[in-house]
C-alpha cells in the first residue's frame, strides 16, 4: 500500500466555492476567485485545499446533487478555470482535492431521467427502483415521480436518488436488490472511476468522498463498502500514487481498512468529535450544540469522552492511515459559535497539533461567526449559517463580491472579523493560526506520523508528540481557570497567556504552551 508522500506534512484548508470570492460580480463565489486568493492560502501556510462540490447542479443541496459529473457548474466557471486553478495551485505547492459525490445524483441528471422512463434502457438499473409504485423498501423510497412503475431509493434529500452499486446481502424476495457483481452495478462503478480519472487528468490531487459508507446497500458491518473502496485504493496505488482518498465516514477503523488515506472524525457515528466541540446534537441550533463540550471556558467537559474513542481508533489505524479532526465544515455550526477568540485559539491549537491531518474550514482562521438565524438557502437549513461569504476586508460585502445581492448575506455586524483587520493585529486568531501552521511545518514531531502520548486526565490538556528528532509538549488550558504544571522544556515554541518560571509553568485562562523537551543526553 502506498501513502502519498506529501500527506505527512499536509495542512488542509476547506473552501466552500460559492462563498469564498466572487470575481465576476454575480454574487456567487467562483473558481477564478479561489485562484486569485491562492496567495493568501499559501501565506497562511496551507499546502492543500479541499473544495466542496462545484459540479453542474440544480443546487437543491448546495451542489451535493450533481447533474453532470464532468462539468463545472457555469456559476463557478468552466473546466478550463479548474485546470488553471490546479496549475496555479501546483506552482505554489498547494494540492487540490475535490469533493466526489459518489453515492447519488440530482434528479435532473441525464442518467436518472433515463432511469425514470418506463421502458428498459441502459440506465434502468443505474439507480435503485422497486418493482411497483405501491411498494417501498423502507423509509428512504420516493413514489410517484414518473411513469416508471416503482419507487426510487434516496441517500439524503428526496432529490438525491442513490446510485446503484448493489446490495451486500440482497434479499432474493426483493428482485430490485441487485448483487454488487451484477453487470449494471459494475458499470456504475466503472463510471465512477472514469469521473475520478477525468478530474485527475485536469489536475486534481484526490477526492473527499461524500457519504463514503453509503455506496453499498444492506451492508450492516460495512463489509461491502470496504471491499468496494479497496478496489479504488488498489487502482490509486498503481496509477495515481500521489493522489489522496479522503472519506466522509467518521469511522476511521472501517474507512482506513477500506483504503482511504484519511477519514474525518466528525459529528456522526462516533461521539468523539461532538464531545470536544459541540457535545449535543439538537434540533434547536440556538440552544444546543455546545453543552458541556470540552473546548469552552466553563471547563466542565470531559476529555476522556473524546479520548476513549479516539485512542481506540488511533491505535487501530496507526501506520495505515490518518484521522482528521477538522475545525468545522459546511454541515455544522462554526467553531466560533458562542466561543470568543481565546476559546478559538485553544481549540485551533489542538486541531493543528494532533496526529493525522488537520483541516481548517474557511473563515475559521479569522473566527468568522456562525449566523444562526439565516433562512435556509439551497438545502442548507441550519447549516446555512456556517456557509456565509468569506470576510476579506471592510466595505461592501466585506470584499466578497461587488454584487448588491450576494447569494447569502454577509455578517450584519460591521465589527465582524475580516482578513484585513486580523492581518493588522499581531494578537489575532489569523496570526495565531499562521504561527501554528508554520510551527507544524518546522517540527516533524508535530506532523501526521509522529507519536502521540496523552499526559493529563482532563483539564488542562497536556500531550506529547515525538519522533526520532525531538519531543514536543503541547499544553492547552481550554478553561477559564489557572493551572500550574511541571515544565521540563529546552525551549518554548509558542506561548499564549502562559508563563514559565524555572521548573513550573502557569497556564492562565485559555493558556497555551508548546515547548521542546529537554533530551536526556547520556554523559
Ligand atoms: C454530506 C455533505 O457534507 C452534506 O453537505 C450533504 O448534504 C450530504 N452529504 C448529502 O450529499
Ligand atoms: Ca461569481
């Protein structure tokens, strides 16, 4: 098995294309906008980006409902713009990873339109359809869409019909449950491979696979999905060894076995992520999502709630693949929701010093705010508040767009953080993130592969990262209390509201101390 060599020091930046930078004044961010901002991305120290979907789409789920997998949506530009983005990124040492919505399409996709016809054709089995409009096979079936006599299965919203890669354990009494080796399911898989090759040829460095654990149906222990992706990994190892496969699975043990190089630890499957940053999942986003999460100044969280699951997954995947703990993404309230800058620094210090691969969601590097009261846009619902335009500078739309009607409103508070005002302020979150990323690049002991040892129980958080060159200690106090800890450092690499006095260090409220340990050199 091969691991792309660049991953060990990769720091990803997750860009939501529609909200990053609009170059043609239509109010929607575009690929050329991302190309224009590559110098900023590079200056921050990010050496890889993950782009949310930019494929042609009716945008009923913000582009996770694809009409044409081979075409950039006109609102974002052209395939040629994508090629240029990749080549400009390459010049700056930035890898470009794109979203691959492997499991479903939009209703408008030509394949689905053909599949929905009553007469048999080459796309009849591209999707999963029961054999009668009166027969559903569970709650995820939609009836009455077309003259085809059957109900189609969905993966997410009603407008996202599941592609048919087959069922792991087909029920013989349900003839629509095809086995994974059915020629039509194999054809769907080949199509996916063609899509991947197409974008790699244009310059993509890999994929973040949407709902990676959903491709094979009736697959209780994910055995079918694991086999499915293993085939892709083998192809990658042979043909594209420097390209990366990243999964939205949130079960690293399964995802890494499936062949993914990186799996996100996020807000579903395991509770680990939410216990750090969000804690409770609730329908009322204003009231919840914070609870007793570990990273808040009340300091009443439980690190072990995260750690028990994390260390289990870490031990099972170590040396085979990476876990990513992202700062956030387009599906959850922003990290800054009900957190001040000091809280943000503590949380980001953690994200950027853990093993595996850090991902920073656009705007989190300036502590951009969550907008909880926005009306839903393009299937966003509460997620819309985490998807608002990037704030570049003071003035109209904070520099995002010249349009009078940006596709989502910008933060109404004129005091909101912007790149411009944070660049001017040495104490800003932006400068802090930049320093941390630079530190990670400089010290291999802070990078993906270096060992990790937890040295504390709960508050403050102390852990050690080590490789054959050095041992680095990371001490983070997410709480408002003050702690005194032992100090055995040779030199301090970063300190924020922390003081060292001979063999003791004081971590003030949200204090952070990163130092290189004294090495026991034999006399
Ligand atoms: C996960 C994506 O992150 C989310 O935004 C989307 O709505 C669903 N998958 C469906 O594709
Ligand atoms: Ca635009």
